[in-house]
C-alpha cells in the first residue's frame, strides 16, 4: 500500500514510537525529594520538534493530576518549546535538567 494513502507499511517507523535503548537516569531535585521524580519518562532523544511535544501530549494522561512526567530530548527547540506548551496547556514546567545528551524536561500535570 502507498505510504501516502491508507496505513503505512510495517517497515515504516512511526515518528512517535521510540526504539528500545538503554534507560537514562532522570536526576531528582537537589534535595532528593521524591515528589519531583517522574512517574513516566518519554524518550524523545534523536527526535526533532514537534515530535517530543506530540509524544508528551499523547502520554500526559498516563500520570495522575499533580504528578510529574519527564521528556528526554536533545533537539534545541524542545528546551524552549516544551515549557511553552506547558504554559499554553496549563501544566507546570517543574525544571529542565541538563543531561550528557540533551535535557530531562520535567512537567507536572495540571488537569
């Protein structure tokens, strides 16, 4: 079947399905507070914007209201776009933590 009509071939990778890769440890708050630890971590490393935001929008409902979800991203646009998305959608940008590759962007679900 054509890539442009109907369902893509099984060999066509989905832009929102992350390949399996080693886990990246998301740092906790400086005081070690468990409340800031993410319940879900989205691995968007290697993905260009807006894919990290699309992945976040699809998965934020997996955490309870008031809980934290993390987005791992290395696209420079994500560092500013994800916090902006949070403001537009009434979620809280907790903090952005630099990693060896990219950032861990922590978001607290607002509703």
